[in-house]
C-alpha cells in the first residue's frame, strides 16, 4: 500500500532531482536572470538532443552544467 503522503509526482521529482548526486551546484544557477528561451523551447531542444545523442549523454552534460562546467 502506497503512503498517502507520497504521491507519484513526488517520487518523480525525487528521482529526477540532481541535488541528490551533486555536492555543489554552481552559484550562477541561484541568480535571478533574464531567460534566453522559453521552458517549452528548452524542452523541445532537449528532446531533440536526447533523440540524437541519447539520454545518458544529455544527462552527463546537464550535470556538468550544474557543476559549473558550462560554456
């Protein structure tokens, strides 16, 4: 029986949160800033990257960016 306090969406958020595998997130990601594209465009582009390069490659780059290894 599932704990009524934990919903499926909560589990998805836990499983996709890079906080649990990173000891440090680059401070730039904590700053408020103007966005360059919409979230919808980012998702569309991310999906295309995943189709072309694979999910593992995308996730490696995402984590590298969050660590501050970005261009």
